[in-house]
């Protein structure tokens, strides 16, 4: 009878460890500006970091040249991948690191979809213009340094070994010939396990949070607009597709970086009027870059984008500030010159709010 109770107790301990949360909460997500804002040149920054976005994000943007009150421009963005549970998702699979090789295209599946609502004023007729934009983006290529990949693999391997070791010690020391209080022993080692898990997970999180040294992002967006708040006036606005390349140099730790960006974009623009007041379409090409210093929760950057076709030669030159209030709240601002020769002041303040689904976890195994 005594041995039967002992066996049941050992099984209960094993079950309790099986139920322990040996999963790591993934945190390397951004709260980016919606492609719909970027498409219409109504974003604080036209060059965004190519990274995995939050599961769900809400953006509110106020242009001080358009409104002195509440924000008039809003956007929502969601990543379908994180709205489903992934039972077989472990840390190395999430990172695209398997069989000691990095899979550069592993993040493509985390495509995000967005919709934006933007209010503007026609510069000639002074009539209100309501814009609706839809967009999508995903990371095409993500390359980490060998040191970072080795640190991730080592931290994960260490965590697995230590967790298994604690589990085996607890089971082996409870048996015949060990006159100890099993429950007290169990509680003491559960506490040890919790402490160890926190330490191991912290080391693994630090390795995961290091930014890739190189990344390429693809985005696409479409816009339609209405004038005078009249649905019958619906017109094609813009269609755009672009690539953003990012190179990051770690300056001190995982929260201090020098980021360099380059962008190439094609636009089909139908928002301009000819001499008789009719809208017409034209193709535009954007090329530019951005320099950004990221220092803990604060970042400062400058970007320049040149836009041209056979008839148009113009540019956008802006400085941006970002402050991460929390993991889920980002404050952004920009000041400078927008495209065009008139009404081209950029003076914006925006707030981006991210929401997690609870599925952003990976197993340590």
C-alpha cells in the first residue's frame, strides 16, 4: 500500500511538471505604421522597419496641418498567423533555425493585413476627401549573425537540459530509503524550478530580442477615395508596392542600434487633376533611405525619399522621433517637407497601440 502511494505521488509530480508553462513568451514584435498611411504619404515615416508586427495594432494619426482637434486618421492591422495556436511551435522553429541552418524566408508566413481611413482636403476646391486604403506586408528575408544564432541555440539547449535535470532529481530522491517529507521536498524543488525557469527564459529572451543584421520587407497597398462625403464620387486613388531593406548594427546591448534603411517603391497615382478638372493616372517611382539611432525606448531618425517620373521631380525630407511607452504603446512624431511644391508641410503626431492574442509563445525543447 505504501509503495502504491509512493508511485502515485511520483506520477503526480511528473504530471505537475508536464503542466508547467515551459513556453517562452515571444516579444520581438513591432507596432509599425499602416501601409495605408504610407501609401498616401500620411505617415510620420515612409520607411518602416522590416520585422514581425504585433498580432493586432490600432493607429491614430493627427496632422497638425489638417486638424487642431482629435486625430482624423485611423488604421487597424492584424497578423492572421497569431490568431491561431501552433502546438508544435518551438523556439528554434520560430526563429527559422533548424538542423543548425538558418532559413532566411521563415517569416513570410507572418504576413499582416491592414486597413486605413484618412481624411484630407482637396488643395484646389477645398472640398473634403475621404480615403480608404487596404494593404499587406511581410518579411521576405531575415538574416541573423552567427553569434546571435549560436547564442539562441545554446540558451535553448541549456534550458532543456536544466529543466530535465531538475525533474529527474526530484523523482529520483523520493523513494524507499529516503525518509523525507515528500510534499515539502516537492514544494522546495518546485520553487527552485520556477527560479531556474525565469533565469533560463531570461537568457533565451535576450538572445531572441537581438535584431537581425539584415532584413528585407515587402508591402503592397491600394487606395480609393470619395469627395464631399458622397459615395457616388468614388475614384481610384493609388496603388503601390515597395521593398524596404534594413541593416542593423548593435551599439551596446539589445536595445541600442544604428539602423540603416533603403526603399524602392512603385506607385500608380490617380489623385491629381488635369487643366479641366478631371482625375488622371500616372506612374511614380520612389527611391530613398533613412538613418536611425535607437537608444533603449527612444529613437531618432532622418529620411530622404526622391520621387520622379518623366514630368515630376520632387522629394520628401523629414525627421522623426519615436518613444516606446510600453511593449504595446508607441508614440511617434515627425516634422519636415512632404512631396510637392505646395501644402507640403509634415507636422504629425501619432500613437500606435498593439494587442497580443496569447498565442505568441514557443516551446523550449
